[in-house]
C-alpha cells in the first residue's frame, strides 16, 4: 500500500481530477484513517470554482499548490501514529471533525472558538481519498448502529445548521423561524429547528421538490419565494409579527433582501450560506428602528459533532433520507457536476472509495 486515489485540486488554475498519490504517513499525535464515506458539499464546488480559497493553508499545500478536497469524512482507524494520548485500535469506527483548532491562540486558551483554526479539505488535505490523516483530537468514535455514509455528512451538512440554529441564532422553543434554501444545509436546518421547538418553521425554496422535502423533514409551512403573496403568507403564519430568526442557507443576495423584509421586531438574520456578494440593507432606518441584526456564521464548534453523533445514534435525527446518491471516488468529478447543476435535486452525495 504505497499509493492511493485522491480527488485533487490544482489551486493555480482550479483544475480538479482524481489522481494516484502517495499514502500519507501519520506523524506524532496523528492517525491514518481508511475512508469509508465522504460527503460532497456546495462548499467543495465553490473551492473548485475559486469562490472559496484556503484561509490558512499548511506548508504542504502551499509548496505543492494542490489540495485533496473533502471535509465530511467517516471511516476506520488504519494506522495509529506515535505519541497518542488515547487508545485507537485499527478498525475503530470514527468520524472526523471538519477542521482543527490551533490550541495556542488567546481564544483557544480562554475556551472560545479558535481564531486561527484550519478547515479540512480547505487548508489541509481532506477525505476525498482512500486514506486521510487526522489529528487525534479531531476524531470522534462512532457507535456501531450509525452507518458511515450518515456519519460522514454530520460534520458541516448537519453540524453547521445545528450551530447556526442553536448557537448563532439562539433559537428558543416557540420562536418563529424562516429557512431559505432547503438543500444540503437547509434541509437539516429544518430538522434542527423542529428539534429545538421552533414554531412555526417556515421553509422557503423555489423548487417544488425542495418544498415537499421541507414538509417531510418537519417544516410547518413551505413557501415559494417568487409567489406574489409571499410576505403576506409569512405574516399570516407568524400572527402578523414577522420572523424571530431567519436563516440564509442559500447564499444569494436576493434571499437576504427578502429575509430582512419579513423580520419581526428584534429579529435576526443569520448568514450561513456562503457567497462573496456584499450584504446590503435597503431600509437601514427601519432596520435600526426594529432593532434587527445580521449575524455571520461559519462551521460549528468542536463539541457539536459529539452531540450530533449521540442524537443521530439515539434516533432523534434520521439522516437516511439525506443521502441522495452514492458515487465511487473515481467518479468524484461527476458528483461535483451533479451537485453544481442540482441534477436530481440532491441533499448530500456521498463518495465511496
């Protein structure tokens, strides 16, 4: 076992291909994981098209100018490296955090989210490969009843909306919530909002199939954003008050404009969908008068993955319907195209080495 297949992106001209590369060797505190499933996310599409670039690339990525994509990964321990703190036997089922904290910055030392963190498959090599290196503290053990393909999508596809709803949105039982975009993130945002007791949960998507999915996932109402009576429908559903919290999981300026227009007093808009487009406030006086807020969101905390693995394993979250397709690793480019063009209206496509 000297080489393996990996989905590699050349950063200089943004060309992507599945190539044969050397199998990495774990250093001190690291573990070589045999990948069993890896999710394909819209963020991966944006990394390929250049909308997202490495924030803090490691030296190996900078030197080679290439990156193995994939930040949603589950598998089994293959080779434990030296100087580990815990016991990691080969075959141990694991899921990887979507990134790693530095453990050195002031925020880390004070127990706050890391300000110098790196993202798997963005700043260092990810899991669109047969094997991936993981730092010991970024691994979470998986119970036997949780399939790899479901576990793989928890980092980001589930943990990002979970953190957006629970932490940044701070949604409380009985609050009204609007969720724009019922794709890979928003579909799970609907589930989480329902789980924490939001009412009503209003899903917004131009695709009829996505609106039907939102209702199946627990939304109380699913609206077409292009409907002429859209704003009236939101006001009727919220008793004329408007939304307490709105979530943009789509990443489009038009979504943000529409969400801001239906916020209630002291309502907040959470930006979970990524886009390089600027944020604008058309009615800034009204925005201030209503005490509205716009909150940025990215990723999730280290502890969210543990909680979500427990919730999914206990049956509180059913992720089986979220797996739209299983694609062999060697066909990763096809999976990217399928997601980018929304072929089959995918929630999550999973690569299988």
